[in-house]
C-alpha cells in the first residue's frame, strides 16, 4: 500500500505542469475630486463613489479574464482635495508611479489639460471619463488623452436626431445663465442646424440663487414656470440647456402650453441610465447593484468603459506595455462590447470614443441614437458629434 501511494504521488508530480510565472501586472490610476455636487431632486444625490465604483467593477471583470491570460489588474485611486494643485498631487502620489501607464481622470477640462501636459513626457495616457467639453477634442486636443465621456455635441446630436425623427422640429430653447449652460446651448443650436430643426425662440433663465426647497417653493414654481414659458411662438418641444441644474427639472408639466420637455430634463441624452437593460445590460446592472447597493450612473459606466478598454487591449496584445496598448486602442482593430448594441471604437482624428447615445425619461429608455435614416459613409456613430472633415484637432 505504501509503495502504491509513493508511486501515485510520483506520477502526480510528473503530471503537474511547471508553475506559471508571475502574472503580468497592469496598474491603472484614477484621479478625482470629492463628490460635492447637489441636484435639484432629493432622491438623485450623487454617491461618494460615483464613477470610481464603475472602475472597480471593471477591474474585477478584467481580472476574471486575466486569470486565464496570466494578467492582473490593479486600480490606484488618488483623491485630489478641492483647492489643491492637481499636478503636484498626481506627481507626489506614490500609487501613481511611472508604472501606471493609464490614468482615468474625473477632472474639469482645465485640470485635465494640465495633467496631460505634465505627464506627457512619461508616456502616460489619460482616459477622460467625465469632461464633456468639445474643445478638449478640438482646438485643445492632446495626443495622450482618450475621451470616454461623450461631448456636448454628441449628446445634443443624439437628442436632435430623435426629435427630428419624431417631426418635432420647432424648438423653444431655454438656456441657463452659467457658462456650461451656454456651451450646451451651442451644441443644441449646432444640432438643430445640422439636422433641420428650427429654434423658434430662445429664452434665458437667470440663476438668482434663491432656494426653492422651502414650504412655499412648490407654489412659487407652479406659478413661475407657466408665466416664464407663456406667449412663445408655436413650438413642438421645449429644449432646456441647464447643466447647472438650476431650473430644468421644474419645467415638465408646468409649461404654459402642453408641450414635452427635452435636454436637461424630461427626455435626457446620456451614455447610461439605470433603466438600460437591452443587449445584456441587465447582467451588468445587477452586478453593480450587488456590489454598491445603488444604481449605475453614466459616470460609473464611463469609468467602467475606460478600465475595460485597457483590459481589452491587454487581452488582445498579451502585453502590459503602455505604448503597445495605446497603439491598439486607437488602431483599426480595437472594438469594445459595452451593452449598447454595437461595438465601441475610437476616432483616430481626435481620440473620442464612438458610442450610441441613450435617450431616457428617468424611468425607461425611450430610444437610442443614431436614429434610423441618419446615414454616414464610414460609421453611423459618426453622425454624433464632430466628424473628421469638421475637426480642428491636430494630434502631435
């Protein structure tokens, strides 16, 4: 019996493969500010881990595949306190050493540009998960920044295509008084001209700073909004540009004329919504809720996509070399499945991720753009946002 056991153990040792080498390590950074944004709706306040929670889920997804490819992914998070110098913080962070070839950024446009310029000589590639400014892909584009977040023009085009498809071509445009509201309005004007809609009138809603969450707030809103929207030329839909979230949520059901609301309230263009369940999305949504006890936001999805892009490139190239991965991501063979009905690819002229735009009313996905009939010689996704012949970007 003992001789049999010894023989069996010997055969087992002979049959055991040589232990695998240490896995290929791929570190991904994540830079963000504390979440301090408040919304008009008391039930839609952003979570403290908005965005980074999506990146953490994607790290798990990458490592699931990585087990079979001998690859291991790590997320290194750096929180930049409000008021701190973002470049100094990034350079001083021990978790963002030179081996972090890719860094996801949840930063405003100006800070993103500073970090991109400061880290360019290191060969670091930034994955912009939140800044939607068109100028970052145009006159202020950088060769080391890939944009996962959509642009304002992409969001506006996605909305405009649906409104035109519905033949709601006469718009009353209401614009907030803050700079980012005006930038969104620029995108909506461009989209109207591009797809054949007509803005019959524009109105500005000035932010006076008054609080409406008071006992008398509802009655004030109920009397204010009809008056603000009355005596407008005949229109099909009110389109609101209110990124600052000052007034748009108060418009539905309170306009003088019974008209739908779109833009910053009502029918909203977005990259992701908790109600998205097509193309296998419900599986991703359920895993996210199980991990975080909340629903997945657009920022969560954009961060998830950023991490998965690196994971997809690593699995396809079997490498952790930043340049090789970056070349693949911006090359013709890259495509990412992201529960949106078609693969996502990168525009080589400005490094913007092509992606469908979801149109949500907060309870259902109403439609997905690009809409039927809006054709393009290369990709229908390029009907959303700035196309190659229009770009001002010069990557160098």
